[in-house]
């Protein structure tokens, strides 16, 4: 599609900008734009729920948490002293990129109905979820019904992490 | 009609590039904050237009509302942070 290429250029530009920023506060803002762009890409690909999570967690919560962390750090810690790029990274990372592109060439095309991902179990979900779970959104049906135990344990994990963060970040006067 | 919405999508994306320049180059932190806010307003409109193209506006309106709410929260967090800390010297 005509819009995907500009968004990809956008993603690369924002990612590079976040790495090359001079202080961490600017890097946090540029990372926010990166998440916005990534959420747009997810929305364009039709993964609306992933786009929602990316917008909520990536652009919203992560920015707030980064700023919360920076507000407790001292002034000199938010400046970046950049050292020279090691030659192992200059050689190794392009090799990894070429390997990944080589592997990606074998993947089935986007939206291919004959690909393994869309022939194994997803037809069962897509055809039966409304009748079985009475939920119009198939992603919600999978998360909250077919795999509800997974979701429950995930919620427990995130809740525990939240309690731990609150205990560490709080004043400790309990 | 679909080509009209596609034109709107491309134009909005081109507008985002202008803001992106401010966010990445922007001399002071306030330039970056304003640029981020501009990008997020464009992203909200863009999401609704994408929903119109896919003919599933009801779902995309939900996301753009969530976007807008979180944008407010993060803008408040930025404002509070800059109030406590003061803008960094460039």
C-alpha cells in the first residue's frame, strides 16, 4: 500500500533519532513518536488490538514511567556521554540484518490464506467464536474465553510487578 | 471515494514529517513537546480515517479516543516533570 513506505521511513527516522539524541529527555519524546508511528502501522495491518496496546503502553505509559524515572535521577545522569561505535557492532549488526532479511524472504505473504498460521487453528476460532462465546470481537474471545487462564496468570504477574514497583518507588512508610 | 481517503491519509502523513523535524531537531525541550502533541493529534485523525477506509469506524474511534486520553496524561506528566526539574540547558 502507498502509505506503508512513508511510515517505515518514519519508524527508521524516529528510532535513529531516539538513539542519537543528546539527552535522555529528548530521547523519551522521540521514542513516544516512534510508538505512535508503530501503532499506526499495526492499525494499517488490521491488528487493531495490538495498535491499541502499543498506543496505551508504548506511547502513554512508557513515556510517563520514563519521565518518572528521570525525575528521580540527577541532572548529570540524563546527559549521554557517547563513546565511539565498536567495530564488532559495525560488522556484526549488518550480518545479523542480512540473515534476518534472508529468513524473512521465506515467510508466507501477508494475508496468505494458505499459510500455516491461518490454516492450523485460526479457522476454528474465526468460525466458531461468535456461537461459542457470544463475543463479536474474536481477539477478545480468544484472550478472555479460550485462553482465559493464560490471561488470568498474566494479570497476576503484572499486578505483582505493579505492587513491587509501588513498594520500591513509594516512600516506604508502611 | 476511497481514493479521496487515501489522499487524506498521505497528506496527513506528509504533515507528520514536518512535526517530526521539530521533534528530532528542535532546539529546546518545549519544541519537542509541541511537536509530539502535533504528531499525536495527526495520529488520532489518521486512525479515524484508516477506520473509514477499512469501514470499521466504530472500532478505530475507540482506539483514537484512548490515544487522545493517554496523550493528555503524558502531556500532564511532561508538564509536571518540567515544572519540577526546569528545562535542561542546551
